[in-house]
C-alpha cells in the first residue's frame, strides 16, 4: 500500500498540520441504525469482540496480520467482510464505510492503530491495557478529546451494574477511611496458552511463516527477528510487546478501587519482591509484589496500594477477615477501610461483597440508592454504540478514565522491569531518582511508524 497516500488522507503526515476529522457517517444515520465497525485483530480474543457486539453492528471490514490464526473467527463471524493484513490499507480503502474501529491486538500495537483510526475520524474501542507506555495513554486521552470521537477500553467489568453498586457502597461511607488496597492475581500460568518461557534468551531467529506479516505485527516495536515464542499469544511475557500480569489483569481487578478512590498520580511505585527467570528488563517475573503510594485527595488520605502476582498474597489481613488468616480463593481485591472492607474476585462484577458475613447480610437489607446510571445489558459495546449514537454522553471506560487506570498499571509494570523504588512526578511524566526509566515511559517508535504529538 502507498502509505504516503494514507498519511495524506488521514491528515497527519510528518510536518503536516493537524486537521479535525470529517464527521462520522454514523452521526448522519437514524438513531436506530447499526454502526459500521471495522475490527483490527480478530484471532483469539477477537471472538469476544464479535460476540459482544452481537447484532448491533455491521462488520464492514476485518484486519489481522496472521491470516491463519484469524481464519476461524473470520469464517464464523464475518465471512463476507473484506479482509486486510494492514489496517492502514483498510482505513485508506474503506474509510468512507467505517464508523468505528475495534482494536484487539497485542499491547504494543494498541496505540498506533487507535491513534491512526481516531485521526481518520473513527470512534475507537481498544482492548486493555489501553497502551504500552505512559506517554501513549496520555496521548490517546488527548486525541479522543481533540478529534471528538467516542472511545471505550474493553475492561468489561466497568460496564456492569456491579461496579456501580460498589461505588454506591463506597460513597455511602460504609468503609470509613480507606488506607490500603490489595490487588491479587494468580498468574502467570506458564502452562496456559498465554505465557511461555523460552528455553534460552536471547531467542534464536526463525523463519517467518508465510501466513504471518511479521513487519506489520511489530508495528512500532523495535526491529527484531521472528521467533515462534512470540505469536500468536505468548508475546505477553516479553516487555517489548506485553505488559505482564499487571497489564493483563490490573484493569479488571483494580478497576473498582481506582474508580471509587480516584487513584492517580502516585508519588512513588516500588518493587517490594520479585522472582524472575530471565533479565527482568526483558521478561516478566514469575511472581512479585508492587507498592504504590498515593497522596491524599478528597476521597482518601494518603493511601498504599499493593499488587501481588504469582504465589504472593498479603501478609496482614483486615480485621473483618473471617477465615482465620486463610485467604479465600475468590477474593482478589480488597479496599480496606477503618470500618469495613469491600472485596471482589478477579473482576468487579465477580463476587462483590463487604467482609463480615453478619454485617453484609444486614447491609443488603437496606442497600444505598442506585445513584449511578446503569449500562444497557451491562454490555460495554452497547454502551459504546449508545455513546456514538448520542443516546448517552460518554462511555464509562472512555479514554480519559482508561488512561488513568492504565497509567497506574503501567507504572507498576515499570517497577517490575527496572526494580527498586521509583519516585514519580506526574506533571513532568518523569522519575527524579530513576532517570533510566525515561526510555520506557516514552518508547522510541520504529522508523516509519512514528505518530505526531497531539496538541495540548
């Protein structure tokens, strides 16, 4: 494809002036019309996107760099939609037919695809985590506002009534002052389809299979030799492409506390413990404990949040814990207050509760009023469509909130990667005591894959 042609039409060639996009064709349709959606990344988790949208969208194009891995889902969900390997060719050729774009690709490629789609005037929904580094998530939040498009991060729990209920509990004051948050995750599971350890590192160069466009798969990442350990799913363990267990699960499990407590701009993040089989700057840990410290705001006093993955769990449990110091298998998040503790399982809509069986039983008899609007059928895609059509003002996990949630996660991943304590200056997006962190806060894109900064 002639990429110069694409860049020119999108209005963001290097040195070119930024222009606001044309109005989405969805805005000219009847409110009852279906949204025309193009899907980028349709293998594996792409099936969740197709099934989640149901019959409320017209799938007008699909794109994937892996022809083989994506074939099953394409046949099942979009057999008649035009197929592309290069999303830029798709936007260039079919832009007039596309209202919105979903992005279900590896973490390292979220940013560029989403940014290019927004710069073409498309509404965007992106898998979690929102992007691969802190600078990227902030740019995406700025771009959503600048281009006036509707956005959604696909952390399903945020669209549910359960997380709204949890916030109503918290807002009622039932917890008292929250001083600690604990977020847990059992992975990485090295026997799962998502994580695999190389026999040695660096990995050896292998021939790129004919069904994979490796150059397009790399996207903004540095030029690298192909090895089958990266694709189609086990890229998650490598920092160049994934964001580890924090990127995989934090945006689910920590969603409720980040939202309820408005957690952002920590003063520090620290790797307390870690076990890693390879160079931690390259490969994710087998297990770890990470600590963030957040300054006081109107929702809480100074607060510490802890992340545990692998076999790690909290050493000190809240006073209303009932299991004789034995961690329940279905508790993965605790917001510990001086009065009561709110807990959930892996997602905010999994087993939400207040610890203390007798107290919770009484509490449920007189629940706080429903003050937060619910999402149609608890479906984040329906919420996104409703925002595009103008039925609601904005999605709950829009890029403004999603960037906040993801930035906290990425700072935790940064600590796992470089170790020690990182003092954080949110205003300058830098670490005063760890200047070496800068290369990961804003990564240098591969030549030819640059993206201009969004005006402030």
